[in-house]
C-alpha cells in the first residue's frame, strides 16, 4: 500500500510505503504498517482506510516470486 502526499503549492507528490499485506482468495485482506495490523474485507477497503484528507492510497501488486537458479560457482 503506497500513500501519495501532494507537496504544498507544487504539482509534485511524495510517495511512501504505508503497509505491506496479503489478499486472500475470499477477498479478506491483511495488512501491517505504522504499528498497526488490520484485517479488512477487501483490498479496496484497505485503500480507503489509508486514504485521508489530501492523501491518496494506491494498491501496488507485486508479481509472484520466481525461482532463482545458481550456477555451481555461486552455490554456497
């Protein structure tokens, strides 16, 4: 979850990572950030929770991890 903060009197924005989480197949979404742990009904509710005043929250989805292959010279 990234929050976008507008700078005063400019057209620029600052972005911060507000929380990390996981969305489950049933829609339930669990996030941890800023000293809080939340379980909400959907990712959209998480975005609404972190959006306040002029701050806009945006979901950022990461691609699934891939298996790294190491050559024999790099293996520990």
